[in-house]
């Protein structure tokens, strides 16, 4: 090689010829580069896909597409290069792009939508009482000498029937009526037990109403008053001598 360089270039410029030969040899071995322009588009709508991850395989170079779905990379080794594109919600895609020496290789890669499959999500929401009634419940809980059961108490006690909840309340007597249900009563002025007055969501219940007519899972709170002395005015309808039980539903 050295002899041929001397013949074509002359002994005085042999160093320059060697440099040219090295550069030519480097180019032949893949050292030449060009630019790469990749455009990512939705296969269905043809809309640009911004934020797609672009990788030139085997080279460790890449980037993310801009708002127009385009990424331009400079200084990529010339030749046919495998380019992959990926984006959340799409299937990954790949294409081969030819990059000329000192030129620009372009490729448009279409991404097919592939929605993510998520595990089923179960949402449980609890209905709230209207603000005046619910606020009043908690105000009375801290200021009235009654017996109170909140929703948290019901979840903790886990009563099968609401009458099971009343077993925790002092002064309430329960008489079994069959099937685990019970009739509630409290001691009246005469010393004898008599039926209580029920209020459901602030409204007096009809005569003959029983506490087990409601299911525990439908109840948000319960107030129990043993007589008129401790009874809030809104629940004193003149027939509270045997006690009052107020039930708030969810």
C-alpha cells in the first residue's frame, strides 16, 4: 500500500495520502453518517403521535417524537437501520430505514391502537344524609344524654338484625318475634314496658313499625332516647313516654 501511495502521490506528500487512505478505509467500514427523520402516525386516523419512543436498534440512540409526531436524529451511522417506535396505548412497531452517507433517511411508522386491559375496579360509595340532618346527628351525639350508634359502630358490631344493635343500648328490652327478629320496648312512667316511637329520617313511623323492618346495611346512624326529659324537640310528638328510637338511613 505504501509503495502505491508513493507512485500516485509522490514521496513529498506521502503523509497526506496516508490520511486520505485511512479516511476512505474508515468510510468503507461504516464510519460514515447521515441524518434520520422518523414520523409516527396513528394507523387508523393518520394523526401524528406525539411522545412516541423511537430507538435505532443496535446503536443505543433514539428519542421522543414532538407534537407533530416527528423525531430527527443527526449523526446516525449510514446504512439500512431497524427503527422501533412505541407509545402507551399502541402496539410497538418497527421499520427499516435507509440512511445515505451525508444525507437524510426518512421513515413513517404507523402505530396500531392497543388499549391497556386493566383489572376490574370495584368502587363503593356511601350515600350521605342531607347536611342539616347529618350535622344535627353529630351535634346531638356530643350534647344529648341518649345512646348513639354511628355507621362505624354498625360496621364494628356487625348485627344480623338492627334489634341486635339495640342489645348494646341500656334500657331497651327486646322480645323475640321469630327468625332472629325482635320487638323493642322501653319502660314507661308506669314502670311497665311499652312500645317505642320510631322516627325514620326525621319522620314518625306508622304504628306497628318494627326496628327489624330495616336492614343494618341500609342504616347510617341510630339515636335512642329513654324518655321525654332528654328528647330533642323535633322528636317530641306527645307520644314519647315509652322512649324514642331515631333511625337515619344511608
